[in-house]
C-alpha cells in the first residue's frame, strides 16, 4: 500500500492537519526578518517586499500588521527596551539586597548588554530618528523614562544621606543617561574616538558613582 500522504481534502478527520499560523507568530516573523536584514544592510535598503518575503507572507498581509517598515522598527525598539528592563530586574532578584555600587552597575550593564546584543536595531534607530519624527519621539520617550528613573534613584540616595547634594537630580540624570547613549552608540557604530569595548562598563560605572556620590565612598 502506498505511504504517500493524501491531499488534505481527502484526509480523514482524525488525520494530521496543517497547523494554523497565528497572527502573533506572523508579527514575530516580520520583526525577526527586519532584525536579520538589518545585520546585512541599512533600513533604507530594505523594502516591505523584503520583509513580507522573509516572513513568508504576502505584501497585503504585511500591511494588516504594520503600516510601514518604520513601524516594524518601532516595535523592535519597544521589544528591545522591554527586554532590557526584564533582564535588569531578573539580575537583581536572586541577589537580594544590593549595595549602591552594585545597583548602579546592574543598570549600566543591562543597558550595554541589551543594546549590544541588538546592535543592528540600535544603529537603525539612530539613523531613522534623524528623518522620522515618529522614531525620534519614541526614542525620546525611552530616554525620558531612563532619566526619570535615574533622577528618582539619585533623590532616594540623597534622602538616605548616601549621595551628596548639589546639581539638580534630573539634570545630573540627563547628563549621565545621555553619556551612556553616546558612548554606546560610538562603540557600536565604530566611530572614533571610541572607548575600548572591554573597558566601557567599568568606565561608565566609575563616572556614575563619582558624579552621584562623594569620593569617600558609595554609602
């Protein structure tokens, strides 16, 4: 007897059926396709047809999920940012209470690790932000959240008497977060001068601690 699989229409009700692909899986396939293509070429060189083909869908189906390739990039950025926060929180949980230096180090490390792991997305966002108000607004919002969180942490350290008073907490937080952004971007893009990648974490953490605390210690 032949072992060939019969056409789906002729298959008995109890036979194997092709699994239906969910909308979420298609959306994830589009996101994964863009990140993969960004490793090879710039966003401007990638078309909607490229994304649809890579995700195994038609061009009209692509537009059911995203309005443009820039919208895909925005979703990728949102996913990368959420991943960074989750990794930071997971890193803190098993260690229990951490001293001030360790907490700041985890914050810097999670920032570096997340954007280094998604280098192509990070560089594409920086490129797109120059010409897209939507991308620029989302990145500004991301930076704003980090600034507010950092400012709140600085105020908390000052309230417990560990950090010195002086510069407005929000201004200091803005400078520190912006420094991280620029240092990481130059490192990932290969611009010179740039900090040695092996020394980036220690350098940034040292600057953060010296800016927030007195030279005598971290409390």
